């Protein structure tokens, strides 16, 4: 990284940047049952959303030369995504009327898939601008 006195391979750093988000996602999903059982079903949703906001703010404020800002912020956002992906279906199942549960869970899954597709499309568009 520039100014840190460390040399790094850009491909290795990019791989680390991508994989640390998935590691955070798995860790978040695995800890969600503990949080949900002790603190209720809504708190993990608030906590996961807060982690995503904090990680997004951190990556937006990342400074060139501080190479650990990006992976650590990805770890936070990944953890938030893992918490939300584990907590949201349980919460929807508990609050939805029995005759609407299946539809609600299908809408959640479709919404997640469209959100991921939109995010990748947006990122692809931004990569072509710069």
C-alpha cells in the first residue's frame, strides 16, 4: 500500500477483499441464533443493519495508504449480511399469517436475488465509468 512501506500483490489483496466479506457473512449467520435466542428476533435485524451501515460508511471514508480499511469494512458488512440473511426469514415466519408465510418467504428470496443482481450491475456500470 502506498505510504505504508509494505508491498503487496494486487490480485492477492483483491482476493482477500472478496473472501473476507464471505467470512464475515458465515460468522454473522452462525452467531445469529445465539443473539436471537437471548435478545429476541428484532434486535439481530437492527444489529445486522447497523453493521452494514457502519461498514459502508467505513469503506466510503477509506483513505489511500491504509490498506486494512477495505477488508475490515467488508468484514463488518459481511457480518451484517449474514445476520440479516439468517434472522429475516425467521422473523417473517413468526409474524406472517399462516396462509401468507410461503408467499412472504418467496418475496424475501426474490428481493434478495434482485438486490444482488442490481448491486452487481451497478458495480459493473461504475467500473466502466472510471
